C-alpha cells in the first residue's frame, strides 16, 4: 500500500473519531435522527477505507477485519436507535475508538508500505544525470519506479513555443518508458518525483511542457527532487566572486521549489547554501542545509560504468579511429558550448573553422570527435538567428569531408570515455572530463576575439 494512501486513511480515521464525539452528543440530547444520519456516513467512510485496503493490500488483512467489525457495530447501534433502545453514548465512543485504533495500528505496521518514484527526463542526452538513482529505485523491492520522458519545445525569437520534441523512443532498451499522457499524476500522487530541468519558464532556448514546471509538480508529490543535469567546476575559494558566479545555477525555480536538491559534492553544497542564504536571509540557513545534499552526481556513476566497458562504436567512427595497419589514432573530444556562441558568436564561428582546419591537417595522427552542445542550433535559432546559416554551413562541410567524427548522439559520456584528450570551451563538461585524469586544453578567450585566428 502506498504511503500517501495510508496517510489518506489515517486522515479519514481522524475525522471518524471526531464524528464519534458528535454522535455521542446527539444521543445525549435525544437527537437520534442526526445520530443515525452521522452513523450512516461513518459506515460509508469505513467501507471506502476497506475497499482501498483490499485493492492495494489484498483481502483478509487484520485492518480489514477490524473495519468489518466497526461497520457491524455501527449497524447494531443504528438498529438500536431505530427501536428506541437506550444506548450509553460513552460506550459507543469507547468501542468505536478501540476498533479504529486497531485499524490505524494495522495500517501502519501490518501492511507493507510501497513507494512510487517518477523520473522526468526531457532530453535523453541528460538521462545520465538521474540514471543511477533510477536503477537504485528499480532494484528496491518496496519501490515502483517509472521513467516518464516529457516533451519540450524550442523557443522562437519572440519567446513563444516553437516545435515540440519528444525523445521517449531514444532511451536504452533496458529502461522501460511510460508515456507522459498515460501517467495520472493527480490520482497516483507519486511519493517522489525527480527532475533535472530547473528553469520552468525561465529558459530562453527551450521549455518543457508547462505542466512539468517545478512550481506545478509540487502539488502532485510529497517530495520533489532536483538533480542538476550538469557538473560544474568548483571554485578554489569561497569568496564573494565564487558566490556571485554561482547565482545563475542556484537561484532557479527548480532549486527554490524542490524539497531536495542533490549536488555533486559537499563543497558545492556549501556554495549553494551560501548563495541562497545571501538572498533569503541568515534565518533560512538551516532550511537550505536540510534541502541541499552533497551526495555526488549520478553522471559520474554513469561515466565510470562506461569506462569499464568495451564500448561498441558505429562503424564509420571505427574507420576514422583505426589506421589501415591496425594502429589507433589519438581521439580528441572537441566541445563547443552554447555560452561561447552567445558571448561572441561571429568570433567563435571563425575559431571553430580555424580549429577544424588545424585538426584536418593533423588527421593522420589525431581523430577529432566534435560534439557541439545539443542545444547549439536551437540557441542560435532562438537568440542569434543571423548566425544560423554560417553555423549550419560549418557543420555540413565538416560532415561531408568525412575525416572526423560528428557526435550528435544523446550519450555525451561515451565521447568522454573513448577520447584521449579534451579541447574546447570551459563548460560544465570540463569538470566531468577532468575526473578521468586525461589531458584537458581550454580554448582561451583571446582566441575568441579574433586576435589569434
């Protein structure tokens, strides 16, 4: 039986206990009609609890037996009132209280509690930020875990919703997916809901369906948990500059509305708490300390799992990685970020063209694996539409040349696992990549302003 269902039963029992006092009062006043009516209502409520118990825990439970005895007692007292037989009000209240106390105890201790957890990824490329949590829930014998991918929209330049996307058919075969149209949040009221999109309507590039904004989901669950889809570099110190730089990540609707927030480390937890206290006041510190948990990122769990496996790569990737003599080229993971494009798009596009040219000239020694941020095209279309044609031309010519790998698959961690070094923007990918111990080279800001190519 679900936790929230037990809570519902306990709430009804509290109402019934209160009604028993009212029934006793009516009998003392000689208002038998009102007492009989309220007895009938109590019986209907008890039958409702009994039906819920049978539907969720089966028949023959001790709680159900106590409810049947309670209903029989109601019938006896009701019949006595109709026949004008004298009844001791205190006796009624005492017997009813004893039986319902037994129902409460059996509900709490005699019927196993099941939990229902719902995971709401929107882009399959971000599934790794909650996959290990889902697997743990899936393996828990007392938990029913559901993966419910949700739709999202591109934003038009005016902020309106553009094309809708749904990636529910792209998840691994061992991840059973439930359609977002088939899961009834209101009636099921899951115990836990996990999200990785914290922005609600504050994202200018994409937006999940408004039903799945954190401010709306809160009403359908007892515990809304936000797990960031990214990993951030941790500041070397905790001064005002560090706090200021973290504001865009901490002051999001998802963080504010969630009951729990799981971040990558205890140090990052402290930064979140400091930022939130700065804006909400010192008196809220304990609240944020309880809400923010530095338990680590599931992304690392996924990455270590991939690095231990012998990954099977697409045939065209293998052809670019291996030389004809059987030797392997070094693989460089080239990452271009959305933030760099927004910072100085024209200079960044020139830098990308120059970088591709250099790697092409060294293609006998190095295989380039270019993986742009998955939202690069959507970001340009929404916020820098004048740069779209040039960007699309660069991508098209790179693909057509056939000397490097263009990775637009959902699995970024695979690129990290198979590559030998990182080159590109200083994005959230860098901290994750550094955990592997492989070399990292950051494209300098000076390069973006056109001074060096």
